[in-house]
């Protein structure tokens, strides 16, 4: 049986996401009226005999409790380490060791951690399925499942939907998983960032280069609150060089189907937020919000006013409630206990599974450029060997295996010949497997690598 981990929303194909939703529908239907039943909490015994562990190194209310509620409602059991101060992390235990230990105590593990890419590292050391409950500013895939499922229950079809995302687009992991999924399902995304909090450049790159989004920049949008409109191409002829025009962009901004609000992620910023957007009943009276479903992953801390709570467009408490049946479905699928619904029927994941992983010696000096990457965590440096995927050659691009942060400046050496080449010379169709990366030519030469021609064996450093 293949072990499945959910570290990113992109670990799931669209068909797999639909399967999760079908099973969620079934759980809700079994409970009777969903609006009432997920509040009164009937249960099934689908997971009787199974045990889930939640390992949370960061605060949480919804994610941890809804996972545990989901497991308990299915007749399973849950054990939890919710406070790093009372776990062995306080004694300096690495995440890798904790996972090696706890994956023998439970059948499925849910992890939340302040470092980007931590759950990917954890998955390397686990012998049970691992689920990402939020890793730093990287991703929060199960929140996205709740978000998408809420839209489905609000009768919003994702294809061509105009979704505005607002607030801290840089620091919010919920936003990153959400925009990937929106693009993959064919929605258009309207970026409404707080000042200085636009989408990180690597998320923007992936939307445009991997998920077929074309961005209309701020200068063309003519709406002060909107930074850019990302139009998702659908037709094959649109997939390359697709340039949506300004008219289309301004048409999209006039009719917003969904507004997804997020709080300022103060724990991921050094300085305080200034001019953070704030949404209330009055703001949402504008014509373009007439039929808008308003979502928020919660917690809210002032950016979404309670004056709007009674409005039928306010979907955020329904969204939080769906967290339980969605996670019931996900747990059932990961534990592979339902004959009709199974993730095993699909090929693994969405991104190319055979993308080569280049493991790097730390001494090469080429490390992930994201300072919050788990590969820099002092407790885990020995466990998180620097690893990269070669994503593109023109322009050159390496992606951190853990936190998926991209890097553009490097030279590549061949371990076999000790010759280095500039990245644009790499044949991406058939890249060599023996590449080692260096920050620049000087460092490559200091390691005994030479431009083009191989060096004599005695100069070899590795
Ligand atoms: C989010 C999180 O932890 O990333 N909360 C959640 O899981 N619903 C959002 C947030 O903290 O702002």
C-alpha cells in the first residue's frame, strides 16, 4: 500500500480533491441536515480502532480541534501534543526524532510547525501518513479543502469564479494553498494585498508558470484596492503568451463572487502592519459585492467586522464548521478504510512525481535562501539535508525540496567531471543526475571545480 502524505494542496490531484468532497457529502448526508448535524455531532464508527496524533508546535484552535473532533466522531481516538513547552521540543528534540517516535504511537499524524517545509521533512521520517496542519508561511492544505468545499456548498462553481483575496497575502499560508487550488480549478484571482504584503514572488511565479495564470498588473486594473488580476487560461491556445486585456480585467473586478479575508500574520513579521484593510457591513454594500460569499480562515482580529456576521453572504462560520466533515473524509481516505472511496485509485499527486531530487553537501555553500526554511532549524540541520528540484533552465531555477522557495542564482557542477556550467547551459529535458550547486563560480572553483574542462583528480574536493 502506498503511503500518502498531504504536505501541500498540490499533493492532491483535482480528482482526488473531488473524491474528498464526495465523501464529505456522504458524511454530511448520513448525519441528516448538515446545517444542524455538524453542530449536534452524530458519529459513525468508520475509524474504530484507529488512532490519530496531533503534534502542534504553534497555537491552534480550529485545525487541531476539528481534526480531533473528526477522528472521535468516527469512533477513532486522538492523542495530542499541543504545547511545545510541555513536549520534548523544549529539551531540544528534533522534529525528525519526534516524528520517528510518534509515528509508532498512531496511525496518522497531523503536524503544525512554525518553519516552512517542516511537514515535508517530517514525512521523510514517518511510517504513517502525515498531514500538514500549517507549516510556517508555506501552506495549509486542509484549510484550503474547507475553503473550496464551502464554496461548493454555497453553489459557487470554481471555473471562471472571481475570487478576491485580501490582507496579508505574503505571510498567510492559507492564501498560498488557496490560490494554487483556485488557479488549478480555473478561477480568476483578484489580489487585494495589505500595503507591502503582496504574494511572495515564488507563489506568483508558480501561478503564472505552473498553473496557467496570466497577470494583469495594477497599472491596467484601474481600481485602487486591487493590485493585480490573475486570469486563469482554460483553452490550450491560451496557455502560452496569453495576455488578458484591460477590459476583461476591469470587468472581472466589477463582479466579485468571493472575498477571502485574512488577518495580519503578526508572528511572521518584525514590524507592525499599517493601513491594514478592514471589511464591514458598510464596505460590503458596494454593488460589486452584491452576491459575494465572504470567507475567512479565522481567527479574525479586527479586519472583518462583526457587523457583517448576520448577513447571509457571511460564510466564515459555515466554513469553520465544514472543517470537521472535510477532515473526517480526509482521515478516512488516508487510512484507506473505505472500499468505495480511496486515494489509492489515483496516481500519486499532481506535480511530476519523477522530478529528480538533488541532495547537496552543506559545504557547497548553496543552501535554501528562505531563512525560515526547516533546513536552517538548528534542531534539525542534521536531518534536513539541503535538497533541491531543478525547475527551469531559462531562466535558471532551483526549488527547495522542503519549503518550495525558488532560487535563481547558482552554478551547477558535475560531480563526475568536476566541470561546472552556468545554469542556462543545463539541458532541462535530460538534466544530469550528478549535479552539485554552488552560489557562484568562485565557490565552485574553491571546491576544485573548473569551467568546462575537467580538473585533474588531485584537485577534487568531494
Ligand atoms: C489559520 C492558520 O493557522 O494558518 N488558521 C486556521 O487554521 N484556520 C489562519 C491564521 O492563523 O490566520
